[in-house]
C-alpha cells in the first residue's frame, strides 16, 4: 500500500495567517461555483502561447526558444502606481517522450485549466494548507479528483494529459521583472523566478493502480501565498470561467471580475485594443482584423454567458489606418450582483483583519496589498 504524502507541518500552525487562510476559503454565496482571482499572479500572461504557435517555433529536436513578453500590471490599492511595466520570460519545460527523446513546451490552455482546478481545491481546507508564517501554500489532490472536476466543468482530459500538464507546470520556469526603478522609488528592479508548481510529489502508475486515491502534493506559487496574507484577491464566478471555451473570454472574465468593481449599467468598463493585445498575450496573428474578430467572439461569448449585456467599439483612425480601438462594455444585472457580493466579502474580510487598503509598509516588498480597484479609462 502506498503511503500518501502528507502536508508539511509547522510548529506554529495556529498563527495569524491561519485566520487569513480561513477568510480566503470563506465565500459569500454557494462555494461550489466560487473561487478567487489573484491580482498580481493572474495578471501574468503565462499561458498565452498556444499549442499551434508552439509547433511553429519548435525546432526539429523539439526545442523551443525562451519566450519573452512585456505587460502592464495595474495595482488596485490606493497610493500605489497606476501601472507597473513588467517583463515575463518563460523557460520551456523539457518533457521526456516514450522513445527517450525530449520535447519542450510552454504552459498553455490545458495548464491554465489545471491551475484553476488546483486553486479551487486549495479553497477547500481538506486539501489545502497555508503555513502560519505566510510563506508557503500547499494543495493535495488525486488525478481522479482533477479528472472528475474537469469533466464536470465540460473540460474532460485523460489521466495522461493531466500528468503531462502537471509536468509542464512543475518544469517551466517563469521570471517576471518589475520595472520598479522609476515607478516604485526603489533602487533596483524586482524579480520573481519560479515554476508555476514546485516541490511536486507525484504517484507512479503502479502505485496509482494499487491505490487510485493516492494523493499528489504540490507547493503553490509564493505570489499566491502573498495574496492570501494581504487579501489581494477577489471572489469571482469560477463556474462561469470554466464554462467559457475561449482563453481570451476567460482572460476578459477574470479582468472584469477583478478590475470592474464599480460594475453598473451607467458606468461602462473601457479597455483599449492595444492593452488587450499587450496584457493578454493571446493575440498573435499578423493581421489586426483577425484580432478584432477574436475579441468580438470572446465578448460575444461573455454575452451568451450573461456576464456582459452589450459592448461597443470606438474605432480611431489616422487617414485609413486604425490607430486604436476602445471597447466599452456594459454588465448584466447578474454580473453586477456578483461584483457587489465580492465587494461586500472583501470589505467584511478587511474589517475582520483590520487591514487598511493603504499599506505603505509593503511598497518595499513589491506593493503587496491589492484590493479595491479602478476601471481602465481610455486616453
């Protein structure tokens, strides 16, 4: 019988951050369809290079170049910069094939979905632990749990596909550089480097056949632990997210859920085409007209899922050339209620912990506490 891996223990397991984890796992509403957006972590476009794009740049030996992309991170806490320029570098994961050769992969669509499932499991205290010193967060799961959850959400994957994604999540290395020199008033650039999942303890096929309930164990990113500590997360409709077929629609849904905290039929959400292209990383065609069709399709899917009531485009031109497109979106009453509930939960949690949204002590640690929000306004 295989011994199940146990969650790491600490001597001070009943310290203040235990309360913070309790709040992270407590939702206003039916928890079955709710999870948390993680402001900084979810702003990183780590799943932007799809399988087709990877195949176009992979060499004959299966190798990929290091991927780089710039994006803007928009903190929502008052007193912090409106925008922070960031650079993402992804070192691809090298995965061994059955013939002994290796093929490299960037994390993509399947890995995005798996991460969402694991973060959802983490909100169940039977499967998660947040260390009392706030430095580490862990999640336990079985392959069967993951497979059943993906199937329940209309995203069925085989056990081999799930294990393949776990390998990519644990072997691809992200490096994010934050351009803090001018924006944050500190002397040097801040850098975060880590795989998406680390210290993964897996179960072999033989052990799985002997005990299908054998648990895997993975350490979640420190940026998630930091968010739990600082309440820089927001409740959102995980069920809606997982029902969306398009990565771009999921990106919009998370962005709206976290940023559009004043959602109202009289207060549209505005975002530029250039911001969508830069920050999502998902618009990779050579023609702008294709990107516009992709954006329209994603927003129409959000209309179909009762997130958006409508959207419109303000196309700006210089001569015949399009210089910018500003998208304006109106929420449904359903989405407005979801945002109001998320606001109420966040306010209640802040009051319970006595946290001020102004948190100057965190500036030296990369502007930690991100909670309230501002809408994106066109210039």
